[in-house]
C-alpha cells in the first residue's frame, strides 16, 4: 500500500509538543491549578503518618470558650497560660494570636466606660494593668508573639532580636514582599523573646500547601512564626540563609542553629499534612487546674515541646483550606510545619525537578508521536498507555519513596495529546488513501457498493441473502441505427455523456449500479444496504432519469442529431443479492424473477407506445406520484398477469390534463370489468386525443374483440 508521509504530518504532532513546552514554560493558571490538584491527590491518598515530635497545640476550641468565656479573654488569663506552660517545661510558648490592641477588661479601660467616682475610682485606678501583667509574666520566658504583614500597608520596619546571615546571592528579591506590619502592643513586644509573621501565602484557590519560613518587608528579611518558634526554642539568635549559585535559583536552605530545612526559591517549605491527631492538641481549658481538675495537662505532655497557642473555634475565623480537603485551624499548619522540620520529613521540590519534567515531556511526547505516525493503532495506543502510566507511577514513587514532588500531569497530557493528534493525522492520511482508492474503484463499481465493502470487508465473500429490492432498467431506442449513421467516436462521446448523467442520477438517489450493457443501464435499490423506502426511491429516480433523457434527446435533436428516446421499466420483488462467481472472480448482483420482470417492463414500452412502465407491486409502496393504469400484462415467459401503470410526470405529462386523465381512468375501469360501454368511452377519448398511445392501444384491442384489460405479450 502506498504511503505518503509528507512533512505536514509530522508537523502537527510537533506543533502539539511545542505547545506543551510553551505551556510548561509559561505555566498559566489552569496548568498550575492542575499541578497543585495532583499534589493534593498524593496527600489525600497517602497523608503523612503522625510521629511524635516536640510540638504541641493549645487549642482555644469551642469547649474552652464555653468554660472560660467568649474571646478575647482577659490578658490576665493569657498570663496564667504563659506561666502554667513555663512551669510545665515548654521549650517555647508561641502565640498564633494578635495582641495589637489594649485589653478592654483592664481597670483603666473599664473606668473609661463605667461612671465611677471617689474612692472606688481611685481603687480601680491603682489596680495593675492587664497588658502590663501579661508583659511581666512573659519577661525572661521563651514567649513568641505574632504580627501580621500587609501588602498595601504603610512602609514599615521591624526591629527584632534576630540577625540574618545570607550565603550566596541577595535573598530578598525572591521573598514574598510586604510593605507594612501590624504588631503587638509595644509593652508586650519588649517583653517577648521573639515575634514572627502569622501571614500565609496561600495558592490561588486558598489552600495552604506551603508555609513560609522567611518573608520580605521593605527589602529586609523577617521571620515567620515557625522560624521564631524554632529560634527561641533553640536559644539561637542568628538565621542562616543559603541561596543557589545559578541565576534565578533563589533561596534553597534555611538554618537556625542545628536545624536546617530545604526551601522553595521563595523561602517556603511544602507541608506533608497528617490527619488530625489527639496527641498533638491540648484543649486550652486543661491548662487551668482549678477548672480541669484531674483532667489537667501533665508535664509529660508539655516539657521540652514547642507549644503553639491558637484557635479552632469557627467564630474566631482563623480557618484555612487544607490539601486534605476541608478546613483546618491556621495554627495547625504552623504546628505541622514545625513537626516536619524537627523530624526532617519535609516534602521537597528542588529547582531541578522542572528540568526533569520538561525532559520527560519532550522525550515521551516525541517518541509517542513518531510511533503513532509509523505504527498501527493498537501498538501506539499500548505504548501511550505504558508511557502515561509510567509517568504517573514515577511521580507517585518519588512522592512515597523520596518525599519529592514531581508533576506528571502536563507530560502525561502532552503525551496523550500528541498521540491523539498523531493518530488523527494517520487516520486522515489513511482516509485520503482510501478516498483515492474508492474514487478509482468507484469508476468500475457503484460507489455505495465500494463504501459498503470498505466498511464491511467481510462482505467480500461468495454467497447471497434473500431481500426485497426495487429495480430500474433503461434502454435507448434506436441507438444501433445511430451508430451506423454517425462517426463511432462521436456516437460514443454522446453515449458516454448520456450514461454519465443517468448513472449520476441513480447515485444521487442512493441506487446501486447493477450493470451497463451497451446503452442500457440496470439500477438496484435496497442493496447492499437495506433501504425501507426503496420502492419510492426507485420510482422517483426513474422519473428523474426520464426527465434528463427527454431533455438530452430534445437538445441533440434540435442540433440535428437523431438521438433516440429512453424506455424505462420499474419493478420490486424478492431476490437473492450477494457475490456470485468463483474463486477467480466474482460479481455483486441480484438474481431472481423480479430482475427479469423489470427488464421485461422496460422492453414492453415499445409494444405499448409508452416510455416508462411501473408495476403495481412498486407503486403500492409509493405516494405522491400520479399514474394511469396500462393493463394487466402477462409478460413473455410468464403465466401470471401483472398490473402495470404509466407514471404521469411533468412536463412530459402536460398534454394529459386532469379532465382527460379522469375520463381515461373511467374508461379503463369499464374495460377492466368487461363493460361494453368501454368501446364508446375510448372512442370519445380518441377523438380528443388521437395521438395518445394507450388510448389507441386499448381501442385497437377492443375493436379486435378484446373485452378486458388483460394483455398477453407475445414478444419481449
């Protein structure tokens, strides 16, 4: 089989591959969302197993609010929590809570609201300020406060108890940048051992997948709550940041004392979340022995741990979207990030993963594209399946075995797209080749038969089946004498033009060319594909062929060329259709009495004086076509009569006005019943239409002594 692999066929899959590379480099939002959804799926299928780590969360939950009152609690209550945790041996007490405003329950704040005078007012004014009390409890204790960063805030700076040492390129161009900060009260900041940013930088869908360890404030690095918790718990003062050597690598490692963590280029860590675990969380109310009693938290649960204080209560609105689905308290993200840093279990997505993914995209896409173009559909589909499963499996293996985040989604999608496009190109090329062969084959065989054999190769077998079909037979009157009078080349040219259009009309009505014999044409309907309306199609087609043939003959006669008129016969009946012949050669055709009858109906036209005859069998399944009865014909070689009609078609039937047709039908009815008045009826018709062939035929028969419409044909 001829193959024509032009350059454009390779160009289409290459274009898809190039588009995939462009999308990878540009990374539009939908692609980023797809990648992140894949990473979330990893975590949902296999969340991190909880391992004991020196991190605890004191949760201001609904139960604590119910027992201790609505939030905000008095700072004296917060001071009790600080003192209690310090007594229990907490390595650091970290507040995932803002103290940006003065305590409204302080005595001096109450005096501004209450109308109190005299000694009572002096006594209240002498009471200690709640914020001052909290500051005194915090002083010299490992307490970390939180502050909020703002992108649209006023230019600000922080003066904290930390220092940054950067190895490599400047780090601030890669950090998430902010311009303002909202800090805790000065009295509390001065007493705290550290303060860190509470701010997250969630993805576009609001999910917190990464927790920052360092952020940028007006060109200066500032620590986050996680960083400060580590620094204060370890008793360190200096942060060490290391950037990559190559341009654009950004931040790569964060270190405080002996603790280090690999980061993204923006100074974040990917968090591999666990399901909620009771060992991690302590309800806040259990910190108060007078309230909790025997349920008070023990020193074993707190000693040596970094304790974060936050809230899971929905009314306090510190809730974040989790990769595991649903929401989680913001303090949960801080706690899990700390756990992973201390356990050295952090997820990693180094800068080189992008190179690996791009290489996988290009190589896999190219190989699949070439194979899909050059091999069969099954082989290329299996290869594509193996490659896609391999890419997805590699991503899953990297996640489960090495805690690496590799994204197989875009490479897999590009491979599938390249396969689809390459397969489509190959299919189009195959279709082009089939069309070429069908076009060439259809010059020898009926196009609908060619199409049927292409779609059903199993039909290329000897054998047949019974089916009711309709047939058209045509013949050109006087063509033999025309051949004798004209130059053979000219006569053949006229005949070819005639046959070309006659066959074209048959194909337009979805007929099958049965055969061409000289100037005669045989058309088959309802084979190879069954056509429920085959009779209507056949009669409509026959009338269209007659209109063309009459016009073609009239045009040639006007030019002085004596081209004969066309006779047509139409009949329906049960035949055997299929392939007949032998192992050397066979032919698709119909065999049966109905075929012979249609041929005889074409032939009897010359004896009847008509040009088209259709059997009552065909006409019974047709509608919308005017006819007049010819008679019950006993065709040569037959014994049973067949009622035959002549279709009345415009413009050929223009001379037969409705009144005449009605008179003819009444006269024929008299003839069919043997009524003697039939003679007078036909004589009256002859006076008005002396050239009508059927009137002349029946009147001649009546005068010869015939008294019915039964006509026995002695000739074909």
